[in-house]
C-alpha cells in the first residue's frame, strides 16, 4: 500500500507516474471517495517480487511529480481485497 497520495491525484495520473518507473507488470487499485477523489492511498501489486525493490526505492519519501505535495509517499505492506496473485 502506498500512502500520502494527494486527493486530487487521478488514477490515470498515478498510473503514468508508475509507468516511468523500472517495474514490470502491475495492477493498480486506487480507492476513491464518493466524489471520485483519491482517498490518499493505493494498492500496487506486482507479478515479480523483484520489482518491489526498485518500486520502493523510487517511491519512498518522494512526491507524485505532477502534484509536488509537501507530504512524501510511504509504503506499507497490505493485502487488498481480491488479491492479484
């Protein structure tokens, strides 16, 4: 689970950011409020566990480039409903 995603960050916007990183196939789940705003977190599931290391290096304590929020992203282990694996 990735936390501290800005509320106005859209799923396509976050997906574009993830596509710039050196990771293989992934599934992105970004829960939204009733107003279609991001709840501030997302689940990213990867097929290859080796992709987790570069993903963590690229995301930890950084901001979504298109938003430049003052709150850096953090990563926490989680199991989203309907797990990918």
